[in-house]
């Protein structure tokens, strides 16, 4: 347990005692934090101190302990919030899957969109015409099926495709920037002349995937080359060592 105390002279108006911090229960492996602050009651004051001073004392003390609480939460909780971030509830919008055929009307490379594009659990198997060239920035695609679809020239910046099925999808000339393909099925997918900057493929199935003339950064290349499901031809096309 870590303690923080603020010593102040008793000759003045303030004397803060028993103000300590202890990590709250949402912290990770570190010991828990808790904020505790005592309040001086009227009977504890010298006879010369009146109720007005008592009120001022407790008010300023509350502010001081509030600052300590804010510091504790700020320093301890942010990494945990990021680590436990969850997806929003599945959209109940009618015909939400058909929105993929329009895409993000103001979608940009940084994932800006006019409203969320929730394609989770949608089935676009063998879709050959309506997805080509669409902007699907920041789309939620987990557990969706795109097997055999033509997704040439699509823009999928910051899309979330964890657990999606993209078997045999043609991603030629597409921009797949910062897409999370974790545990996705990409067997036989074609990434010909495709931008893969910042995209991740942790535990993805990449057997038979084509990486001809793929545009990828060195760090991203090192990460994807660690995927053991890529065959020798794919590794040669990527330049894995």
C-alpha cells in the first residue's frame, strides 16, 4: 500500500490528517488503491476556532483529497480501460448489412464516418459486385462471412475483422490500413498490390494466401512473417527471412 500525506501547520487554518491512497480494485496486478480522508469535527478544534473556520477547513481538505483521488485514477486506470475495451452492442438497425453496399459516405483513411458501420454476423458469401471499391473505414466485421467476395479496391482503414471469414476474397489494389484480422480465416485470400500498413494477423489462417507485390512496412512485415500458417510461396512473395 502506498500512502500520501500532506503535512500542514496546525497554527494555520488547515491540518490534513489520514489522507492516504490505495489503488482501487480495477487496477491490474499492482496492489489495490483506496482514497481515505478524515474529517475534523467541531469538538476536535480549539475553543478559539469557530464553525466558519471549520467549514473552510473541511472544504479545502476535500479539494486536496479530490486532487489525490484524480491523480490516483489517472495514473492507474487508463491502461486498464484500454485493455478491457469492449465492442458496442450489435446494431438493431434494419437492413444494416446492406449498408456495406454503400459504405461510409464520408469515410477517410483515418476511420472517420457519418455513422457506425456494423457488419458483424452479416453474410456476403460470393458477393461479386456490390463490395468492390467501397469505403468500409472503421467497419465492425467480426464473425461476418465474406468468402469468395470481390473486395478489390476497398478501403478498410481501422476496420475490426477479428474472427471474420474471408476465404478466397480478392483484396487486390485494396487499402487495408490498421485492420485487425486476429483469428480471421483468410485462406486463399489475394493481397495483390494491396496496402497492409499497420494491419495485424494474430492467429489468422493464411494458408494459400497470395501476397504478390504487397505494400507493407518493415515492422508490419516482421509481424506477419511470424504467422506460421503462411506457406513457402507466400513467405517468398512477402520477403520473409
